[in-house]
């Protein structure tokens, strides 16, 4: 509770003010170069160069972290880079939502809907946490995007409700259904040779 109460007196909290200063630095960088930003070098130019873009200077020194994936992209790549990144995330979330809705209408593809929902929840959590952490290049984000692409392909290759019975019949004789899991070939029970009836 004591930690939560510092929200009312954030000016006295060093961690909060460091973040506010860092956000202002990256915003001012983007305003100076709105199309391209300052590039990846912005975090390696030294504290004096960094603080020259700050709206105020605190008692801390040598803190060059953006403290936000959104301000990180804004300062390094400008409004264009942030916009492209936002489109990538937006299309990924729309794709996952489409998979979640359409998979429920496909026979035997409920797992796709559940996976899409789980990835969406994880993605939203990462995006919220990213507002306070510089994780713009964290590999989990790109893993979510890759999973969305793979699941979209699986949805497109999955049989429709009308085709499901035929696909199920085909898979029962050793031919995997389109978009379904690949199992080793096997001989259907009806096709197995009957055991010999004449015993000595």
C-alpha cells in the first residue's frame, strides 16, 4: 500500500521522475527528427548529449534508458518508425482476433481459437508492460507475430465444416486431413488381415 500511495507524490519518487525525463528526451529527439529519429546511436552518445534534450535534469546521472518501448521507437526511428511498428502490432492483433472467431465455426478447430485467445492475452500484457520498459526489440514480441502467421496458415488450410467428414474419412485410412496434424501411416482396422481360424 505504501508503494501505491507514491502515485500521489510521484514528484518525490526517483524512479517515476527518471521515466518522465526519459520520455521527454525521446519526445524531443523525435520532434527534432520526426521522420527518421536519432537512430540506434541515441543511447550511446553519452549523458551530456542525452540530457541536452531533457526538459529538466534530476540528481541522477548516466541513465540513458528510454523506459518505454513506445518512446524508445519514437526517439530512435521517429513517428514513421513508430507508426510502422504500431501497424505491425495492430495487424497481428486483428489476425489473432479473426482466427479466434472463425476457428470456432470450423469443425475440429477449437484449439486454434483457444490458442489465438491465449496469445492475444499474452500480447496485450506485453504491450501494457512495454509502456514502462524498453523492450521494443524483445524476441517474445516477434514470436507472437510469427505464431499468428503460422496459425493463420493453419486456419486457411483447415477443412470447412462441409469438407470435414470427407477429410475425417481420408485421415482414417492413413491420409492426413488438410491442415491437420501429420501422423505416421497406418493400416485401417477394417483392412487388416484376419487372423487364421484353423489352429492345430
